[in-house]
């Protein structure tokens, strides 16, 4: 059921790095993005697929993880993503990507969960360095990086506390807690 798929599609930040994400799976995720709606049907997004250890290390070095977890520098070796999708906007085809970026990223993340994987959409990227390391031509704007792998962490959804804080946190057992606003709070009128 779609609700269950969405509920399982959390922002996972720790993975079993030894479990590969096959290139064929990454191509299927891009296939889901291709079928997704596109503003004015311009279809301006392109994707760089990465699943080999050497290139994974390059991508990882350009990312910042979990801003609310200030004492955590990101996943340790062995818990890093096994694959990445670098989402790019082709500036020759369009000068705006926000609508497509969100729709297509979510389509791919849901597909990853359906395939038995999980991931995290990352926007905290050292874009100049990533461009250089992956030799991405200037015509492509680096939008997001989707980090993918077999999750090794538990992520739970909690109600927002009375103090209103939406900051995610980890407990002593390393369970990742994500506060979500109530349905009543989201619907006006």
C-alpha cells in the first residue's frame, strides 16, 4: 500500500556498505523519474549514477550529513552508502528545476524502498568539488545527491513535542527519531 511505502521511506543515514546497489537498480530508479511529471514537460533533469567504491568515496567527501546532529560527522566506514544518484539540471533545457527535482527525487526514493533499499536526499553538497571530481560539465546544475544503500538504522516517527521542536535526534540505542506535525496542524480551516 502506498501509505506504508511512504512511511518506510525515511531519511536513512547509516547503511550496510557491503550490500551493493546494482547499476540495474539505479537505472530502474531513473526510469521511475523519467515517468514522473515534469514542469512544462521539459524533462530537464539528468542523472549521474555511482556505485563503485572509489567513486563513492569521492561523492561522500563532498557531502554534509544530518545538520541537527552536531556531534555526528556522518556515517563511519562500513556504514556509508553503497550508491549515489547525482541529480543534475540541464540549463540548456530549463532555468528552473525545483518542481521536477522534488517530484523525481521522491519517485526514486519510493522506488528504492520498494526494491529493499533506503536513502537520504542530500542538499548540503560541496558542489564545486563534486563537479570537479565527477567531471560534470558546467551546463549541468548540481541539484541533489541521493545516497542509497541497505539501511542499518531504525527511524521512527514521533509527534512534535509541546515545545514545537521539529529537530530529529538519536536516543541512547541510536534509534533515529523524527518529529512530525499532526494532521490537524497541517489542515487549515
